[in-house]
């Protein structure tokens, strides 16, 4: 099986669902989550999409969508869930068995899916899945084998969470703080580069980070008292610890589970 081609095809399909803004009909909206649907152009049935906001960065949300140690904690629909193969750094094969429903009227289903993680510019991360056949999961009489069409989650930062003035000032403030508390120049540069990487992943403008880097020779003015330094550090801490909200969308069984600010 050409997993790379399959991953590319499914990722493009999920991205198309995510970018498609026409024809969706809202079927339910409650507690900050909206579920919509539209007829599928590829198979008999409908495509569903959910949208919402979650108070967390995409990098921390996506692992909960497919890693077994996290998925089993929140997905009450599955009786068991595990990863049976790792194709590469960003592609795995999952095996899930659902519960029975309606006092056994609806039998449990078994799904074997390829799951591919893809990152896009601006801090957008997606999971992209489709059912496959795999040698480690042969079809048996114990469960009914189900099939998932292309489906997944898309988690993207909300760029307008902070006003632009504050958004541009946050990297500068954080770098200033590192410069004050880290005296070793090598360690200081390492920590500042780690911060820049985080800001890039969160979709901060490259020109903002470049301008900030050119101003990295910092000093504390003589009028800056010890108490005002502490106050300033607390102020920056409050901004830094504010969760950066992200939009999570799921297509096919598209449930955009969102993070709320």
C-alpha cells in the first residue's frame, strides 16, 4: 500500500472540507458548538462538520485526537482503542472497537484506520483518517468491520484573539523577561529561540519576530525599581499563561470540537 499517496489524498480532502463554506446547513447549535451537514458528492449519505473553540494550543490538542493514552480518556464511544502500527513519524494505523447500542440491537463495530498528522502554515494542524485493511487486524466473526470515509480534525489558532498591538507586544515582552533573568548569553539565546519557535507555531507574524530579534540588546533603566520589576513580571506572566484558543474542525464524522476563550 502506498501510504504516502493515501495520506496526501486524504489530507487534501479534509482540507477541502475545512475550506468549503457553501451548502452547509446547521442541524444543531448549543453550548458554543455548531454541527452542520451537507450531501456528499462522493458517496451516498451526508458529510457532517462540527465547530467550536477550545482554550489550548493546537499542538496540545491534536495528540488527544489519535494517541491511545489520550483518546481512551474522553471518547466514550469506543470500547477499546490502540495503535497497531507506525508507518512514519506522522502516520499510524489505529484499531478501534465501539460499544453496542440499544441493549445490543446495534452491534459493536470494528474500525482499522490510517491516521496521518499534517501541519500547515500559521500553526494549523490536522488529523486525516480513512479505513484500510491491515495484516495485524484481519477481519473476524467477533465484530462487524466498519468503514470510515475520509474524516479528521483540523485545529487552527484564532489569530484575532489578542488586539494587534498587544499581539505584537507579547513576543517583545517575553524576550525582555528572558534577557533580565538569564545572564548566560548562550542559555539566553537558547531560551529566546525556543520562545520564537512557539510564537511561530502560534501564527505570530514573521516580521514581528524579526523586528523583535533586532532589538534584543535590552537593559533595565535606572528608574525601574525592584517592585516595578516584580509587577512587570507578574503582568507578563498573566499574558503568557493565557491559553491561546484554537479552532478545531472535524470533517466527515466532522465534529469540530472547540476550545473556548
